[in-house]
């Protein structure tokens, strides 16, 4: 299974971006999806989560600016980012995790978002 993340780039502060993640197989059924990010010199952190039922959770630092979504039929997930800040600069990773059998946890390769001030 492959997760292909895309959509990163160089953006000015205040701008918007949409990150996408596409799976090569249908792995979204009964699985949760999430976006993480890792800034230079920092640990990877969870920024947005969406359950298989559509419940969303966001890190406090991104609430109101980030929106996670998924399309199970298309095997895709997205992260819409508004009002970008320089501190949002990081490599963003998508993740799919299923806790019921068969269990799995897949990661995308990461896409770099750079926000200039």
C-alpha cells in the first residue's frame, strides 16, 4: 500500500494551501486518518485527526485554520490550511490507522510546507 502526499510548497504568511493524500488501495474503511507535521529540530506532532465516523480533532495551535476531510470512495484525504503562519513551516505527513482486525498503520512520505513572513 502506498500513501502519496502532495500539495506542499512555499507560501506567504496569511496564504492558504490544500494538502492531499491518496492511497493506492481502499484502506480508509473503518480506519482513522490524521495529519502530522514535523518542524526542523522538533518532534513530529499531531495536527488534525478524523475518525471513520467523521469526528474531527485539531491541535490547539491550528484550530480554526486547518480543516481535515476524507473521501472514502476515492481513497483520499485532505488538509485545508488557511491563514498560514511561519510557525506552520514543517513537513506534513498523512497517516491511516486501523485498530480493528486487520490492523495497520500507513504513512505518506511527507510534503514540505514553507511559510515565509
